[in-house]
């Protein structure tokens, strides 16, 4: 049965998933190139807002004042962090990343809806679902890049890229999404989705620790707002209840 209050072990599991996904952007940076990773990690977190809207419309999950307040604070934190990266990003890349955030939200909706029918093997669900994306991606690569580029990429693949692929496949996808879907099946989306707002914070910290990237005061201010927003989302109701309670 779904619960509104997260059990400590489930909260710990959510934080582990967020760390795995935050480090995932470092793996992508080591093995590939594409849209600026700091910006990509920020734009992807629009899925938290998409998720709340979709579940409210289709699953009739209700929002609470503390959850909206927490999201507003977190959105402010994301904007502060994003301001430190400037606005130099390709429009097509931004739109595609935003579309990916919407698809992630749709996946959250599916996981939550399926979870209402009872427990299931989340790892098996992720494995079977992972059989679908390679087909359209292969077709898109063939159409947009051509067979020559695909062949060259395979012939020149490096150990570093293989290690990045292994991390993305095993840690980020199989473990991360299995654990995430499990949490989605147990709790309302508005209790779980906001955790992903911390992914950019983990990504920035990893960039600083691994790649020596500079962190500015605005990053720390944005990170503080993200943490406060998550705390308000998770514990706002309990805090208000305690403040209103008066001993006899």
C-alpha cells in the first residue's frame, strides 16, 4: 500500500539513486560529447514538475502546500545554478533535452500506475523495457550520421568509453531505474520525483572533485535552495503539525 511518509531505508535508497545518477553525467563526459552536461542535468530536472502535473491530471494525486513551496524553492535553486552556466546552448539540444524530461515524467506516470496493481519485479521491468530504445536509436543514428560514422565509432571505441557505457548500463539504468520504479510504486509521485532536483548538485560536486571544475558562490547558494526545497517537500507537513501542536 502506498505511504505518504518515506521509511528511512527508502529515503536512503532514493539518495543512493540520486548519487548514481549525478555521477552518471561524469561518465557521459568521459565517454562521449554532446549538449553541455551541466545544462543538460538542469533541464532534465523539469521532469519533477512534469511528473506532478501528469499524476495530478491522470492519477488524481493531490498536491500539498509544502510540496508546492518546496518545488518553488528548488526551482529558484536550479535557476541560480543555471545562471552560472550562461545561456549558450543549441536550441535543438535544449528542446530535445526538455522532451527527454517529459518522457521521463511519462515513465514515472507509468511506473506509478503499474505499481497500483500490486508488487512486481522492477529489475525485470527495466530489462524488458530496455529492449525497446535501441531500435529507434539505431535507426536515427543510421539516418542522421550514416553507416560510415557508425562503423568508425565502433572501430575506434576506447576502453574509457566502454567503462562509461558499463556504468550507464549497469549502475545508472539497471540499478537506478529498478530502485526508482520501486519507490514510485510505493509512494505518491509528489513524494519521490523532487529527489531528482538534487542530481545537478551531485553532478556539480563530481565535476569539482573529478575534473577540477570551479564552483562559484552562486552554485552554493543554488545548492542550499535545492536542499531546503527538498526538506520542505519531505518534512513540511510534519513541521507545521508540530508548530501548531500545543501541550495541555
